[in-house]
C-alpha cells in the first residue's frame, strides 16, 4: 500500500469516527434536553399542587358548595400519590389529566363568583394550566424526536453506542378515576400530600 493510499485510509477512518462521535453527542444532548424538560414539567405540576389548597381555603368566602370541591380534592390526592409512588409517566399523565378536568369543571361553573381571594387563585391556576399544557407539549415533542432517532438508521447505531434508548412520553391512555373523599380535607381547607420523594424515574 502506497503512502498516499495509507493517508486516505487513515483520513477516512478518522472522518468516520468523528462522524459517529458527533452523532452520539447529538443524541446525548437531545436526551439531556428531554430530562431537563421533564424537570420543568414536574415543577409546574408541583406548583399546581401547592395552589389548590389556597383555592380550597378561599372557597369558603366565595360561597362555593363543598360538593363541587371534592372531585378536585380527590384528583389532587391521587396525582400526588402517583408522584410519590414513582409510577410511570403514563399513569401520572392520566392522574394529572383527571385533575385538570376536575379543575376545569369547578372553575368553569363559577363565572359569577366575585370573591377576590378566590378569583385571584383561580386565575393563577388558569395560567398554571396553560403552562402545564405548554410544558407537556415541549416534553413530548423532544421525546418523540429522540424516539424517532433511536429507531431510525443510522442514528440507531449512535444510540446503541451512546447507550441511549427509547423514552416514555407524558401521555395517558385513559383517565383515572379520582378517589372519593369524606370532605374532611375540604372542611379544614388543608390538602396535605403523603410523604414521598416526589421524583420520577427517567429511562436511561
């Protein structure tokens, strides 16, 4: 083999290795964005949990029927329990969708309420719902892009080299029924979460 041919072979191998390295790095960067977007989504969900007790406390001055509050209380308790048990994203998404639906039903039927403490928190929750929707969309878009790359040649090769696998999305196959409450939490105006770490596993 001539020196020129040897140089061409070495250069080709080096270019191939650099190409593979760049592909692996892109996938790892995308996975890091996926994890970051999941953290942001969890923060938005936790903020919603924190706002609901304030809404319940303000409901007394607004004259809101306690029976209307029970679905929200139950849905919030269920969502927090699934978070603390570190269940999968599909289960969590179902519980969060149930909570969103309960809040929508409650706030959508109280247009005539003018009690400012209640109205203020209701507006904050409405903004939080919009932020959660946006966070879910961003998270699922990044996850879908990553899954497409992992399952498509030649990026599937980079995924194997970089140990990057398919990731779960925040999608619920069906709603989850919220547990009934005895109304004691509503009476006290306190909705305390169960003890837990509050973190979710992420597929590596």
